[in-house]
C-alpha cells in the first residue's frame, strides 16, 4: 500500500516538501532571530559550486553540496567573530560563490540542461533514495535543534548570558552552522539553490505575528511551511508552473496574510 | 577558596590594553562594588570573570561548580523573537510553574508572567533580568551597571532588592558602577578600577575619610551612599599594600564632581 503510494511522483514530491519544511522552518527561526538571513543565502549559493564539483568528479550531488555548504558556513561563521563588515562580506561571498558555481557547471559536459533543476529545484523528480536522504537530514536537524534548544535560545538572546551559565555560545553557533549546511544540501532537490533561504526565512517570518513564545513560533512556522509545500506541489501540478518557486510563492502569500492580520490587529487595538 | 580570582589578568582588545595586571578576588557572601570612569575596563573585567573574554595574560580561576547569576548592562531582544517573561525566566534551564510563580512574586511582578519582554518598562525589565539570574540560586550574583537607564527612585528600589536578595540567599554580589558617587552602603569592599586596580577598601572608611555625607539621604533608606574621590587625596580610606603613586590614575572625575555639585 505505502509502496504503491510512494510510486506516485506527486506523493513523493509532497513528502519531500514536508521533510524540508520540517527542518527548514525551526532552523529558519534561528536564522531570523540571529539575523543570519544573508548567511543562509551565502551557504545555499555556495552549494552550486559543490554540485559542479560533485558532477565533475562523479560523486553524489548531495555529498558535494553538503561539503561545500559546510565549508562556506564555517568560513562565514569564523569571519563573523572578527569584526569584519559582515553584510558586505556576505554579499561578496554569496554572489561570488554562485557565480563561480555557475561557471564551474558550464565546464561540465552534458549537465547544462540540468542547471535549471539545481537552481530552482526538481521536486517532481524526487526518487525514493532522495526522499530517504531528505528525511534523514530533516530528522537529524530537528533532533539537534530539540537537543540544544534551551542552550541555543540562551545563546541567541545574549552570548554573555549563555557564557555566565556555562554554555559555550561558539559551540551552539557551530551546531546551527552544521544544521544549516544539512538543510541546504537536502533542500536543493526541492526548492533549488536560489530559493533555499526563502524556505528558511519566510515561514518563520510569517509565524512571528502568531506566536508569543519561541516554541510556538517554531511550531507555527513548521505548520505554515508544510502548508506552503503541499499547496505549492498541488498548485504547480494544476497550473503547470515550476514547483520550487510555486512553493515559495505560497509561503510569501501566507506571510503577506499573517503580516496584514497583525497590522490590522494593532490598528484595532490602538482604537 | 575564593569564588572567582584573577591573577595578573591582562586583557588586550585589538591594540588597546583594557585591563592591566588586575588581581581580584571575591569571597563567599561578600558584596563588592567596582567603580571607575567610562572605559576603565569594568565590564571587561566582569566578562573575563564569567569566561566571555579570554585573558591575554594572567589567569582567571573559578571555584569548581560555581553558579553565576549574571545581570547584563542591557539586553537587546530582537523584535523577531517572541519572549514572554515566564519563558525568559526558564532560560537556560526549564523551571517548574511553582518556581516561576514564586520568582515573579519575589520580583514584585506577580501578574506579568505572560507579558512580552518588549512591553515591559525599564524598571520591570531590570527586575526580570535579576529574577532570571536568581532562578538557579547562584553562589555569585554579578550585576553590570544594572541600574543604568533607571531614575533615582528606580535604582534605589533596585539596590534595596539586591540587599534583600543577599540576606535571603547569602550569595556573593559583585556590582559595577561608573557612577563614583553611587555605591551601596552595604558593600563590604569597593574596588576602584581604571585599567588597573587604583585603590580598594571599605566604603565606610572611604566615606569617613572623605568627609562626605550620603548624597541621597533618607529617601533611599540608606541604600545609596556617597563615595567620592578627590584629585589630591591620599587614598586614606584604602587598605592594602598600594605603594605605587596614584599619579597615573587619571580618573577623569570632573563629570562626577559636577554631578555631585548640582545636587
């Protein structure tokens, strides 16, 4: 029964979308709280370079993306502690990583046609193996976040508060960096390199007006991301539109809705 | 053994030497106030004590298993991070509902558990920061200019609360102030810092030697007292073997004196 269901490419696509939503949404909350949006972008964009290298050396695309995303995330994480002008540096790194990746891909024979798939995702072509990798990565990330939740929150509030309580904020930052690289690697198939940061940030931002505590914000973000994934897969099938961008469009619409509701509520409260 | 001790602590940040061979220790149950002008390294010393700043030279020794309650100078909570008062008190360790209620009552904020941190007044916010620091029953409470941004009645009330806390919990308290004229009368020791330890001693001695009366009088029930340096004084109130001349101290007291004179 389940085996038969899994043979349906739409079901596989939906499951892949849900897997990414599950991991990206709570991690995205930390990305938003810690103002790491550009950091996510740089990491995601760097992964195209990893894809090019993986294809060139005949390795798994997932492994290549993971390694390069991790290297980029670590580099940025290390530099961030040194008082470099961060937004400029991240802007330089994010776009040059993407450009180098695109140039590297162009050197490879026969993969030019697949480029769109890596840039914007190819969720309808998700195999059972891909699905296992996506869910494996998602469970890993969620488990890490759940395990370190209290320490991560404390370090996010203030590294000094964390330090005084015996929490090493650099260690927690490293955990987030690892999680980010994993999410980037598993999300490539679903939304593509260009739109991974959207899956991190938009559900979290959309959940903000609906939440009074960090836990609630993470939970609501997962729900909204799952909704966007399912509606996006369905919508792209009906409208014959690219799936990754459609998912992000739905997420953006949800964000617009919750933000307007919050603005409306504030206006009413003021009267 | 001291709760925390530094020996020859030197901290350089970039090319600047923020702390220069600071020897400092605080004992169980002691209240110590660190005073000094802006940029004298007070916050850096505290951050070195909690381990947030690595010594460039010298060492910092913390008693094994030491629990520190830290109240930062200020805490910015990003507006994207929803945080109720109750949730904040449960960081970094989850607290039971009973403990939370008791902590809120002790802080004088019984009904604010569900309030967002961003919606608190300055005084309420400081009391919540203090309440959080006390949740783990610390051996050492560290306050970094905790009354900055509070008005005089507000900071007087805050200092009274600190005294209560010390009496109830018996923890050591280490406070920092850049206001030389404001130190707790209950301080066991006052340390004057300006990159290095200029001078330290009992506040009573200092106050007597300096012939200055309490600045804030009975309105604060004695929680605030005047402690004032003269430029030409002999450090009569200071104890310890400070045989070096204080010429190099350069406290820049003009501002504080002016402040005192306008009262």
